[in-house]
């Protein structure tokens, strides 16, 4: 009888085969599991990659938008700065011009003030000279004062005329000739002779006179003749009549009427320089 030497080994071989089969199955299943994990991982990576690509694209768009906004802001800034520089230059030019105009105006005002000061000085000096020349006449008959930058020599009709007359009395002629002597030495002074009456009408039938207008004008004309005959240039003297319409005292009393019957000789320094400055303005 042959011995079966394989019998003792077979179980071992079967065991080994079975063991090998088990190991392969586990490896296979492990491989399958690993493969599935890899697939899942790959899908996740693919998804994340897609998200990253989308995010990258969005960020790129944001970058381009921000760059465009930056470029637009830079352009706007440059335009604004250019506009501001232009406006600033324009304002600077305006300020410079206004400053120059102001300086020129201040210079003209200073020149005008200088002329006015000189005129005031000349008026006060003239008043003093005239007052000194006419000393000796009663204050009620002759006054010299300054009003509105002019010298007013007021002579009462009591000093100059008899009632209703246009001929100057001797004492009045003496005063006028003294005044003419002063005016001859004041060639830059204009002379206005104003005749004034009271409110009593001229007597009917008075030769050459219809009313107080005629009386005031004729008296002013007579005084003008005396001044010019005494040496005052006729071009400087203007006779005028104011009749009863510029009274010193509006009352109708004898005293008020006596005040209103007067002749005012108004002396005005010439202001040619001042008028020239005003014309330039």
C-alpha cells in the first residue's frame, strides 16, 4: 500500500490557499475603498479647483474694476487739480487787478483829499483876507463866513441901496472896491453875485422893473459892474437874482424883511484839478 504523502500537506495547502484568497480579497476591497476615496477626493479637488478658478476670475474682474476706478480717479484728480490751478490763477489775476485798481483808487482819493485840503486852506485864507479888507463896516451890514466850502460876503441893502433903487451908495461902493482889490490878487476864485429882496412887491410904475426878480437881478448887475470896473476880470463874475425866494428869515416882520434885503457875493476857489480827477474816474 502506497503511502499518500500529500495528505498531511493538503490541509496546509488548502489553508494557505484559503488564506491567500482572503488576503487578496481584503487588498482588493481596500484598494476599491481607496480608489473610491481617491475618486471622492478627486471630485472634491475638481470642485475646489473650479471654485478657486471662479474666485480667481472674480478677483481678476475686481482687480480690473479697481484699476479702472483708480485710473478714473487719477484722471478726475488731474482734471480737478488742473481746474483748481486754472481757477486759482484766474483768482490770483483778479486779486492782482483788484489790488492794482484799489491802489490806483486810493492814490486818486489821496490826490482828491490833498486838493480838497488845499481848497479848504485857500477858502479859510480867503475868508481871512476878505475879512481884514472889510474891517470897519458894521456887523449888521456886512458879514464874511464860510459855508459849504465857499466864502460868503453878505452885504445888507441898508449898506448898498436906498429903497427901490439899483444904484449903490457911496459907502457900499467903498466896500465893493475894497473887495475888488482882494479879488484881483485871487485869480483862481470865481465870483457869484446874488441879489435878494424881501417879500414886499415892487411899487407899481417903477421904471424898468416889473417885480422883485427884476429888482434883484438889476442890483446884482450893478454890483458886478462896480467889481469889474475896479479890476476884477469879467469872465470870473456872474450876476444873478433870487428875488424873495431864498429868505434868511421867513417871518414877515420888519426885522425879518430887513435881513432878507441883501446881496451875497459868493467866492468859490476853482477846482479844475479836482474835476480832472473826477473825469478820469
